[in-house]
C-alpha cells in the first residue's frame, strides 16, 4: 500500500490534463477507449449513451453517497464489477496490478475506500488510443491523453511511491 505524502498530494491538486466541461471535452473522446474515473464521469457518459471502456466508481461523490439515480444507472450497466479495496489517500498495489488487465479487456471496477487516486495508475499506463476522464471538484472534468503534461507529474508520483516497477506498460 502506497500512501501519498502531503507534497505528492499537493502536486496532484492541479489538473493532469485538459480541463473543461463534459460537453466541451466530449469531441476529443470520439474514437478513443475511455477510462472514466469517478461516479459522475461514468454517469455522464452513460446518460449520453457512451459506455466507457473502463468505469471506475465507489458510489460516493464529494465525500457523500451518490444520488440514487446515479447509483442505479451504474449498477444496471455494471452488475458484476471487479471490486478492490483502496483506502483513502493511497494507491494499493492490488489496484496498480489490476489496471493492465482492465485496460486490455475493459469492464468496471468498484473501489471500496476511495477511487479518486485510481486515475494515477491508468494515466501511468496510458497508451495511444486511450484517454482518462475524471472529475475535478468545482471545475468540471479533466481529460488526459498521451500528450498531456500531467503525465510527468504522474510518473514522479508513481516513482516516489515505489510502484513504477510493478507492471510493465501495456
């Protein structure tokens, strides 16, 4: 289990990709395999008829439970998601090791604990044709692709946590 220091947390406060409204970022997702991290990101795609290649959720938003409508829609779409424990403020090795198979096969991951940092291993292993979409509290959404400057921040975090040597890149 790798817990983030205050310094690493501070480096992740800034968006790791391009920030915008969901609708403004939608055209850049066309033709890509979308990894949606967060209940609202997953739900926003589903309600527009877009099924993310990978959906990561924890049925919580802004430290409280998601609306029943959001939970029901996600449960209908993903009745049997992979489940993993990931305590708040950490990136578990189990999560990190599960990411490559999820990226290959697609599917859903329900995180027991906190899913906010789950974007990190997906961004670390991002390859051409994939994008990561996650919510940025109070600011909308963030879209990360292979050219995003925030990937350097992710690499520093992964290295500092000692996770870089776990799975090879896809």
